[in-house]
């Protein structure tokens, strides 16, 4: 017996169809492996007391009615984990759980997997190598930001404070839906590259989002190729930033890997080591005098600023030469991604067998 609590992205949204299939897949695996036990599966997409969907309360109501389970299966895939460890522990205690399984986005779990790579591999627009290569380093860096999360706002403001916006392409979405950016992260900046959401309706099964000033919600492409082909460094605006949260890698990190670009992370610095552990190449050894990894979260933005200031002294020819030096590693990453995504898919399909 299995009780399911949770919601998913709409099937009209990017990753929605994949998440729906994922939930069904894991439910079936639980039913096969734990058929003679009572099981509770909780999908952590938009799950927590901060959401007005009653999912969190419904689990507490189970405990109030005296319901207990042999096993609980926490699943994180599309979204970060919004619960604190104490909240998870309290639910397990109240439901008298005998065994807990942490699936997907729990970085230290034996049942961890990376959903974003499998979803990206399935729907990302294919490009020829010529379309992805650096053609002319007109722009030193590219820093796309749609949702104005606090760590994104802070980096963009530092870019402008240091007059570095002239060396790259920067976007930043408008907080037009009362987006919670965190204390101290208010800004009037709203930056676009004259795109509309409709420009990115690559697949008509996905609805077009018009929030955040109409900056496209584009998870499936490299964006405008005239921009992609003319930027050297990709500044990845990841979703999660704080190091104590579970590691959360999204398509934002996979884009420069799929698009043959060196990258730096405005996000959790532990992602660098994770990528290397998975066989990917990172690029911070090309600027070893700038520490980008073994730092605390308060130093991340200043380190990225230092890197941009260092690279702005390079001529276009020097940047092109540096890119040529990196190209074997960039091609390695592109090839490695497909194998990695298949490995993650295998984990998903055999969660309780490996």
C-alpha cells in the first residue's frame, strides 16, 4: 500500500511531463519492492509550510489521526528542498516511521540522483558544433538572470558598481509578482536583451510565461546564438546559493557544458567538486590566483568580480587563444554530459536495486 502526497509542475510547463512520469515510475518501484508494507511518498515540489497548497498540513493531519507508516519516501527532483532537517525529522517522528528513504536531491543519500540532467537531455535543442563554438569574443562574459533571487541581484549590482557591465551581457528580471528575494536585496534594475517570452516557445506544449518582465523562461536552448557565439565566459546564475542547503544542479549549469563554454558559478561552490567527481572538467585552474571554490558564500561575488576584472585585460585575440586551449576540455564535457545523463536515468529506474 502506498499513500502519495504532493503536486507536480503542470504538464504544460517545462519539466512537467518528466516530473509526472518520474512520480509514477517511483511509485511503481515502491509498490514492487515494498508491497507488503505501508508506505508514504512525499513529493517535495512546493512542499512546506510556506506554500498555500495544504500539502504540508495534510501530512500533519495524518499524524493527528494516528496514522503510521513503515516507510517514508521523500522525493526531490524539479525544485530545491524547502524543508529544514528538523521539519523532516518531526514528520518522521509523528508518523512513527520505521525506515526513511531520501530520493533525488538529497546529496548524501544512497538514493540520490540528478533529475535536471535527464530532463535537459530529453528536450534540449540540438546544435551543430559550429553553432556553439566561440566565433568572436565581442563579449567577455554572459550573465543571464530571470528570477531576481537575492544572490543574483547582489552580483549584478556589483557588476554595475565596478563598471563591468560594458564588458558583457547581463539580464535581470523584474520583481513583478512579489518575488521573495530576501532581506536586503531590493533593486530597481531591470535588464533585458530585447527578447520576448514568445521568442522561446520552442515547443507548443509549453505555455509562455510573461512574468519577471517577460524575460523568457528558457530551459531548452542556448538563447540567441548571436550572443552565445560571441561570449567567452558563462557566469551561471544557479538556483541555490547557500552551502548548507542540499546541492542542487539545474539546466543553468548544463547549458555552458552543452554549449562549449568555460563557466563560473554564482551559486553553491560545492558544485565545482561534484562536477569533477562526475568526470566533468572545470576551469578555475586557468586563473589559479583567484580563489573561487574554497571560500564562504560572502566571498563568491567578489571573486567573480575579480575574475571579470582579470579577464578584461585580455585582448580579443588572447581570449580566442585561451578558448582554443580549453576546447579539448569543453568537447570532453559535452560528450560526458550524455553519458552522465544516462547514468542518472539508470539510477532513477533502479532505485532500490543498486
